[in-house]
């Protein structure tokens, strides 16, 4: 079976997000003063072949934890869809 996955990777809530803070600090220079707590992360989209949805979820979890996500500083979640 073919599946698609959408993975969202974000900094842990307890950690400072320097990219988000930089964007937040510069919004006032654009005259935008009503935005706060900007957090910047990553989205990864992929397709995979797998025997079952359960196996596909395990594969996605493995690629996240071994390759895509620094678990010390980042958290992730994902959605999986049948193709």
C-alpha cells in the first residue's frame, strides 16, 4: 500500500526559539504590533510503500527519531494518509 505523511517538527515549548524571536522582534519594524510568541519549525512531506498503516507509522517514527528530529531540542507529530 502507498501512504503519504505530513510531519511537523517544532522546538520544545520550554526552549527559546531564536528564529521565532528574531521574526517577532522585527514585526514592529513593519508596523505590526499585535503578534507575539512566534515559533518557527519544519514540515516534511513524504510518500512510502508499506504493508499496513501500522508498519508505515513505525517507519515514519523511526525516520523522525533517527534522522529528522533532534529530540533534545525538538518535538514532532505526524499525520498519515492512504494514497
